[in-house]
């Protein structure tokens, strides 16, 4: 009988040991890293519907219509729109990472820490192509996360997310890495980490941790037919995000390379047609006249197999490789042409800003000055100035508040402040500092082929 009880006890201990090995304990990780995860809430001022809209079909003399017309002038013309997201502290002096879409077009950003302290945040810069934004709060001695290496992640290993889904602060969810290097439609610049970690609205911008307690990604997107979690979540690798952060901190914007080609996937059938042994590389289906590829002699039907010494396994690898290459660099390209390998070299050009690139100012102080106008601006590249046939100017990348009421639009170009041409963000900020609060300033704004002055009242806050 004793032997039987002894055997049962041993079996129970063995089972518990197996369960302890297979099911990790996340408590220590959460205790150490949870304080560095923050809630990001935004407020945006939006224009309400014009007074009288919706009464077109109401008969004259209707008592409801008369009541509406009597009191409508007292109704506010502006309304506040609120949204929630997550973020995490990357330095003890108040720099915070989140998603660009979390803070897009926000008039006010509030960061709340786990100890309930709240801070007004400034956007140092944001990059919509990678969906990364860098915020700054005025605080010191803050807890910060440890950065990991996303390239060392293995499919099947445990990962953990902390965020504020639906506003529930410091919510913890766990799962495994489902795949690496995922390419999503319209997202050519991020090799996403796919997980089955439960991610919902409000988790955006929060960290993805490995079991060492290191951040390996920023939770960014979900695949869903219902709007909620369905087992497919995608995170931006932390190394991709930090490359963007380094540029935003240095210049306030992100520069990327371009070579001027249109590409498509190499299918098994196309590989056979072109005499390739493997269905790999990027098939050139179009070459921009006068672009870097055209100057290097690249032709339609060429298949790029290596770029700057790195293998192009699939077509979606090439845009990432080119974008990460510094403009002006000279790189070698191995391609397949008419049944033979060929080597060419080219000088990388800079990708023009098309409204989806970085925003905000060069410095924290500059960001405050720009906020007084209710706009976000970025400096034009040499290529853009040549296309627009102008010597100076700043591209408007965001419009809100007073500038929205003045009917400025994204894509407009500020040519001058008063009668002084605007040549850089630094100069623009310096000139704005000289104007008192509540003062109207005149901006010479170009839209299309015409330019006109617009008067905007500086924010008095």
C-alpha cells in the first residue's frame, strides 16, 4: 500500500515539474518591466457639422426645425475626439515609443504612468511608413525598458505584451511567435513579427517582450474580420523602430533610399520562363527614366538576386533593403538577365516625402512653437524643391486647430512668414518665437501652382 502511495506521489511531482517547465511564469517579468509601460491618450479638435445640415427635407413651419434654428447658433462648432493607446519608456529622461497612428493629428497628448502621474507629451517625430512615433515628457528618473534583439527570436518561443486594451491599463497577455518577416499589404518597409498574443484596440504602441524581459517589438496591428482579436497580431521589430528613432532624434525626420523601379514576385512559372533554378529575387516590371536603376543600366525583365551583398529572397525584401540604404551611397547589385548573372553598381537616391513620411520639429522647443500654429512641417528634399521649382519652403504634414479653420491642408508648402522666405525648421521656429501670444501671423502658402497669404492666430495657451 505504501509503495502505491509513494508511486502516486512521485507521479504527481513529475506532472507538476512538467507543467512548470511547459508553462512559464511571467510574474517576475511583469514586476520588473511593467512600470515602464504607459497609457497614451489623445485629444483631437474636429469640426462639427455645419448648422442646418440635415434639415433640407424638413417642411417649412415644422416645430422641430424652428426649435433647431432658434438654438443652433448656440451649439459649439468644434468637438473633441478622444482615443487611447499604449507606449513604453526607452530612456529615463522621458523619451517614449508608440505607434504613429496613435498620435496622428492629435491636438493634445497625455501620458499616464503606472503610478498615476500624468504628463503632457510632445511629438518629437513620427514616421507613418513604419508606424513609429517618438514622444517626450518632462520628467527624469523614470523606469525604462531593456532593448532586445528581434533577429534572435525563434518561431514558437514565448512572448508577452503589456498595454491598455479598451483603456484597461497594464493589461498583460502572452503567446508565442507565429512567424517572422511577415510582409503585409501596403506595408513594404517592416518585416513584421507575427504572434498569437491577444492584442486589441488600445494595445497599439505597447511593447512585446521576450522571456528575458527585453523589448523585441512594438505591437502595431491585428488581422481581424470583427475588429477584435482573432489570433493574428503583428509587431514592429525593435531594431527597425530604433533605426527610425535615431533619425527622428537627430533630424526630426526619416530619410530613405530609392532606386526607381517597379517590382513583382518571382513565381515558379516565371522562374522557369527566365531560366532561374529557384523562385527567388525581385522581377523588374518597370524602370523610372533617369532614376538610379535606369542610370545603372537595369532593364525590365531583369531579376535582382542580391542588393549590396545581401540576398533578395522574395520581392518584398528589396524595398526594405533599399529604404535602409543611405541616399548617396554606391552599392553593387547582382541580377539575372537573359540566362546569365550580371553585376552592376548604382548610386542610391533619396525617397521623396509623399505625405506618409516623418513629421514634427527638429527639437522639443521647435515642436512647441509649431504647435502654436496648429501645424506639423517637414523640410523639403532637394528633389522636391526641383520638382516644385522653388528655392525654399516647408511642407505641411499635419493640420489642426487654428490652421484647420484657416483651411490649410496637408501638402501645402509654406514659402514665407510675412515677407521673409522660410528656408528651414530651425529658422521658422526662431521667427515664431518673436511673435506674442494671440497675434495673427501671415503665411505665404503655395497650393498647386498658385500661392497666397493666409492669416493664422497663434495659440494663446
